[in-house]
């Protein structure tokens, strides 16, 4: 008896489930291509030091959630928990910024975090990320928010809400932190235990606490917004005005700080009311100090990430419908089967979904299989057709309009192409 199972927090994606994944991915990647964004692929496995330096040692991700181990070379390795630090490392290591200081990049793939599995979030999950590297203007913030908003809209996702905040620059945050730490010491007992532990490690993350008791206490805390320089205020005002021009509705959330240390200025999240409590679909922000902090040149940047599992939960049912088979090839007999195999290869050059029946079953059983697949058309090749060097092609799906059927010679590619164009490629 086989008791082998997948690990908790990992799932098998089966062929029928992947229909929706592939349809969603195609829509997303088409949108990214239209926006002239290039793909980058980084390793799943990285040095642990990359995430400690890039994300921040005191963050929940690094301190609690990473899959880290020592390999045979006594190196500390980590399965990537997010994509931005890896992209920054790749940019620096490969000298990409010296050739082109402005880069628009996207990545997609599995990430790993040890946390309680929940709807739309597993321990191995999949993420799409977009990074605008070298861009410092507010317009780049607006463009990347609009891109995320439009990608989700293109997938037909409903009840979308955009929340925005500004975290200012490093000086703004240091000024705020002095005042905030004084308030935290006085109000420590009003906070939940997790937030109390963060006071000495990562006080800004307390603002993002989901604990109701802590949220209530924070209503009387100093606000980062009140410690922003005039320059930071102007930047944030421009962001809001540009979003209004684009008619992208937003809500200000001054407690939105995101979970990672590297964010500066703009932070944003897009949530969906259709997801319940775990509502965040997309999160992102500006990280002007990260690349320099990791040993690269002083490089402004902004990006976002979208969890694909949550995207799949929210995308419409119509994306679960597989593409119909265009031609099902029914064939029986030694010569017929050989001719059918050759014809099948030829037909795939027409961007058609072709299925060649390999069962050797009776014609009636093959017809039933074509019917079950709802194939748009069928080709029939039996001994009679093989001897004559021709095949019958006919429409099988009554919803497809065109010439009912035609007998075509195996050598007559022009006639075959004309039939395909008139009956399959026009629908």
C-alpha cells in the first residue's frame, strides 16, 4: 500500500485545474507584453544572506517563515520566499544596470513560506511580480499601479479596492520612529503579544497588525504621515492627483506599511471583497534603497506582486472551459494509421488543436470519443480512403458554420488549407 503523500501546504495541480491557470496566465502575460515588460527568471534556491539583507532580519518572513537549510558545502540556502530580492541580486551580479539603467521586468514562479495553509495561500505558492528599475518619478508609481489594476480588471475580477499610503524616505521614518517608540513604551500593555515583541525589532510593522485590540490602541498613536517632509508630501499629492486623472478609485490607509523592510514612499494593496478576510490580491511599493543596500549602484525602483492562487480563486468560471478540439482524426487500418500520423503532424502547423485517435478501436467508438470532446470537425481515414490516397474532412460541431464536408487528396495542401481557413479559422 502506497502511503506517500504531498507535504502539507503543497498541492498537485491536475490537468483539468491547469486549464484555468493557463488561461489566466495567458491573459496576464499578454498584458505585460503590451506594456513592453521583459521576463527575468531567477533561481528558486538562493543564499540565505540575500533575504536577510534584502528583506530584513526582523521581518516575519525572515524570522519565522523561510525554508532554510545547510547544504553539503556548509552553505546556508533558502527557498525563495519572494522575488524582488532575487531580481535585485541578478541585476547587480550580471551588470545589467550599467548597460541599461532603466529596466521593466516581470517574473513568475513558485515561492515558499512556512505558514498556516489557507484559502489561496499554500506553503509553496505562485507569484507574479513586476519591477520597474531605475524609475524615480511619481508617474512610474502611477503606471505600475495602473498596470496592476488593469491586469486584474482584464481577468474580470470584481469588488476591487485600491489602498495607498506613503512611507516617506528614510529620514522621515527615523523622525517618526523616535516619537512612535516613546508612545509604544507608554502603551505597551494595550498591544497584542506579537506587537509587543516587535517594539525592539521592527516597530513599523506594528502599524500593520490585524489584531483588533492593537488596531484600536493605534488610533491614538503618532502618524507617520505627520512626520513627512514637504518633498514627500508633494510627491504623495501628485500620486493621488494622477490616480484621479486615470479614474482609478483609491482609499488612503495610513497603517499600510507592507511586510518588508525595503519599502519607501508609495505603498499599495489591491484587495477584493470576494475573498473574505484574506482579501489582498496584489501588493507593492517603492524600494529606492534596496539595490544600493545590497551592494549595487544607487537605483530607485518600484514593483508589485500578485498571488496566482488567489487570482485563480477570483477569476471567472469561463476561464475553466478548455479550448475545443479543432480536428479529431478517426483512423483504422495499417496504411490508414500511417497516413493519419503524417497528416496529424501537418495539421499542427495551422495553429489547430488536433487529436489523433491512437486506440485502434472501431469507427463507432472513435466517433463517440470525437463527440465527447465536442470536436469542431473530424477527419475519417479508413482502408478505402487510404487506397484512394484521400480523406474525408467534415464539420462535426453544429454550432460551427461552414461547408459540411469535403474529400481531399493527401497531396492537395492548397485545398486542405482553404477548407481550414473557411471552416475553422474564421470561427
